C-alpha cells in the first residue's frame, strides 16, 4: 500500500495536470505494449502498434527502451522527468540531461529485479551517445504508438478533468481527492493506494501533489520512487468515457469546415475554461497561434477572455456553447 500524507499546505498546493503528460503516456504505454491490459480498446491499440513496429523492423532498435520498461514493478524515475509536463521535447531533453548519479542509482535499482542488456552500462555511465540513442528511440516510438492516438488521450483526459473540476467545486481539495475512488481512498489526511505493489509512505512536506490523469495508466496509480523528486501521482482515467462524449467524425468535420480545423479545436478545448497555454499544450500548437485563434473566436462572440493575474483564461459564450452542442446532436 502507498500512503501519501498531506498537510494543510499540501492541500492548498495540490493540482490536476491540464493535459496528458506525453512522457508519462509514452512510458506507461510501453508497459501495456508488452502486457496488453484487460480492455478491448488497449488490445486493438497493442495489435496495431506491434504490427507496425514488427513490419518496419523497428522493434530491434527499441530493445533497450523496452528492457528499461518492464510491464510490472519498478521502472526508472529518470524516464519520466518533471519537465515532461511542458511537452515531449522538453521531457526528452531532460532525459538527455539526467545527472550521472541518478542514472547509476535508477539503473542499479532496476538491475536488482532483472538482467539488463550490455547497452545499459554505457547509459549508467552517462555516455551522451547512449542517452541520445535512448531518447531517439522514445521519440520514434511516440510517433508510432502515441501521436496517431492523441485524440483518444485528450478526449479521455478532458472528460476526467471535467469530472475532477466538479468534485473540486463541490467539495474543495477534499472532494477532489475523495473523487479518486476506487483506485485511492481519502480519509482527510492520508491518500491511500491499496493495490500499490510496495508498502511505503510519501510525505509531501508542503510541496503539494501533482495529479496526472493518464490514458495508459493501467488500474493502479503510479508515483516516483525517489521521495526528493516533485511529488506526482499518475492515475488511470476511464478510457471510454472521453470517447463516448467525443463528437462523431462527420460532425467534427462540419465544424472544422465552418471555422477551420484548428480554430474548431481551440473552441472545443476552451469548453471547460482553459488558459492560452493549456490550449496550446492540448493541441500541440504554439501559444502565439492559440492566442491568435482565441482572439478571432472572441471577436466572433464565441469566447470570452478574462485575465487572472498573469494567466489569460478563455471560456465559451452562450453562442459558443450552442455551436459546440449543435455539433453533438
């Protein structure tokens, strides 16, 4: 069992990630690629991805990456750096810059549970070529296994965030943490993960908890082993929940034909109230492009924009809501 201990300061600093974390999704999907999960959606994804990797002869080039990510038990903390929240490129750059001491520690822990290929020795020494090869394999794998399915990830995570937002509005942070049932239990001071594979206590120490909803997290929430790293809890979302509420392709295309594909996506991304940065991260566009599209939608009466400190937040007007809901009928 994992027990996460909160103070009042931790409750005030607990947040939910604004979008899927691309590095966590990539790493957790590697676990499911090797041990396919229990639902049909993941089974279909696994067959498609493994078929492409085998057909193109890319599995051999990903041997080290797969060996570092066993489907069960420990996998290295350095593969899911904090910087991944800013995008895949930032996450991979952080992996390449991992300190040698952390590489040695993480790979020593992994070697205690499984034999590692010879390449891992160079990685443990922090050899730049090995780190570049590793992140190149991660990027290539992401192009095959993550990018074509990004709509699945975003729809499921957006649906989960809407649910967590209602829990937060109704019950504050206590309500948010209580909403994580059944995968976690909240008693007012401690968040417990009953099915966690090891027994440990994580003291947040005033740092708060970064909650990351994840499409590829399978059944049991995941955290980092090193307690000195920023506290993160990655938890599974309802994979089909977002897809059930996603607009049918023909209706999405109709809205895209009217507004333009990217602008229609910006309108949809603002549905729950989003900052310019959040919209940019969700849609993989630049903040400047997100701001420009939001400005056009605002001038058309579809969005309203409010400044909250240094953040600009966009929400739908009644006309914007009507336009989105009209494509969902």
